[in-house]
C-alpha cells in the first residue's frame, strides 16, 4: 500500500513538474531545443527577406517618382505649356487627368476625352459647394472616385488637378499622390508665369493706348510700328467699347480688388477669342480698342457675350457696355471713345449694351453737347409733358421709370415710392397728353431716348 501511494505521488509530482516547466518555458514543451533554434533562424530570415523586398519596392517606386519629376521639370523649362507636361505624364500614368480653373472650366486633360471629362465634373462641383477643399483628398463621388489637389497662388485657389478612378477600382496610393502634387506645383508655376506675362503685356498695351489718346506720337507710322510689335493689326477698321462699372454697397478696398479682377477678366475674354486689343481704365470703367469692324461677323453679339461674362463672374456690380461707330483713321480715337462712353450712358437694365449708331440724332447731339437741339427734339417727342415746372418733371420722371422698367408697374411704383393705383392714374394721364401708344416698342424706344438725353443734360 505504501509502495502504491509512493508510486502515485511520484507520478503526480512528475506530471505537475512537467506542467510547471511547460508554463515557464513553453518552447521546451512544444519544440526540442534544436528544432526551436532552427525555426527561429528560419523565421528571422523570412522577416528580413520580407522587409528587404518592401524596401526594394519603395526604393523603386521612389526612383520612378524622381524620374517622372525630372522629366516634368525639364519639360517645364523647355515649353512652359501644360499640354506638353500632360503628354510627358501620359507616358507614365494611364489614369484620366483633369485640370480646371476656378470658374469650373476644364483647361487641360489627358487620357480622357473632353465630353467624358465634363460628365465627371457635375458631382465634383456639387461636392465643392458643400465642402471647401484645401489639401489633397480622395473623394468618392456619384459616378467616379477622384484624387484632387487645389492649385493655390497668392492664397487663392486658381483651380484643381485631379486623377480620376473608376468607382470599383482600389483607392489611390502614395505614388499617385506624389505625382499629382508635383503636377499641381508645376501647374502653379505655369499659372504664375502666364499671369506675370499677361500683366506685363497689359501694362504695355495700356501705356500705348494712353499715348494714342493723348496724341503723343509724331506720326501715324510710329503708332503703326508700336501696334505691330504687339501683334495688333490696325490697317483695317477698328471700334471702341466702354465697360461702365458701378459698385453696390462695397468698400473702396473691395472696389479696387473687384476692378482688378474685372480688368483681368476682360483680358482673358479677348485672349480666349484670339483677339489682341488695347485697354485702359477710364472714368469708372474700362476702355477697349478693338481692331475690327463693329459689324463684322466675328463681333456679332460680342458686347452681349462680353456683358454676360462679366455679370456672371461679378454679380455684385452693375455693368453696361457702350460701343462706338467704326473708323479706319487713328485720328478719330478720341471721338470714338466719347461715342462709346455716350452709348454706355444710354443703357438701361433690360438693355445693358448699346451701340452709338442706335442712338440716332439724339446720340449725336449728346455726343456734341448740343443741348438746345436735344431740348428741341425732346419737345417734339414728349409734347406737352416736356417743360420746366415741377409737374412736368414729375411726368417725365414717371414716364422714364415706367419705360426703363419695361412697363412693370410693381417695379416702377417701388422706384417712385408711389402706390399702384396712383401710378396707373398718372400713366393714364401721360398717355392722354401724349396721344401715343406706350406699348408700341418703337414709340417706347424713341420716348426713352429723348428722356435719357434730357436726363444726361440734367433736365430732370
């Protein structure tokens, strides 16, 4: 019995000892000493091999980025053109690339056609309206994914560079980010260079235009030579346009900033149409010397497009466009300038562009400051409502506001601070005095011209 107990106790003791040893040194239980050492060596070799392989891949990827950056930098030095930059990038990247300006217009693209690129823009711009992008971001949008970086210049966003991904494809990697950010940096440099060139060119043209207006040239030949140096052909006809600007409730600092932006917008407008013009600031506006016949097909609807472009970009300002007649004699520059400015004074809200030739005899009289002749014509057009008494002036002002607001009673009454019923009575009275149909478009035009001419010379 003692022997049996002793044997069991020894067995139990040995078992407990083995469990204790296993807990203290699990390797001794799982592996023999020799096999554990071999396994550890193999594991270390595998980890080292994996680390080396990852480092090699990173090194190769980094070298690829450096090679692409060098190629892009060399092309930047050679051409300073984004189209050439994207052509270089196309050799290394198959992703669609889109570059756009701050007005949401695509300026350059690669590995994608323009129409397809435009399809991707809607969801992106919708996202931008809700969220301001300040750094490189990966966006998952409705119909695509996009890696995008803003183009900054002087703390302002000039546009965006984007790589486009299919919605089902994996997200971008560090390689894509590095290349996109390098492309964005190059785009910024190109924009800055182009901006400096544009500003220098505009200053040169402005100085030349001022000299022409001041008649500081010894001969026409000297003017032609300087214009030819700026690629401006004045061997044919030319005309003048005046963009009149008025600011609504803006500080002077804001006015100056907006004027500078509008001035640049005018330059870009004509550059996009491959037109070289002269422009200069004049009397709260911008004066443009356009070397083309105002009736030429390329100029058709030009002032309206010009106005719409400015109004869309800067809705807080009032702008009107006056267009002069056409001449082929540079001696008439000052006269045409006055015509354009006169035409701009006759514009109204529903007709923001005006050609001087449309003003007829009244335009000529205002232009030549023939006040007595203006008064005579106004008397013929306005009849008994024209006069110097307060009632006459009240009638003229009422008719002027009624016509300038397109016959809209609500707008006219608000402008005159008059009740609708009171306005109706007054308009009826004016119609009876004039004996004219105020709904006739030609009559409206003639009456409004006469009233505007009187307003210009301060009659009411």
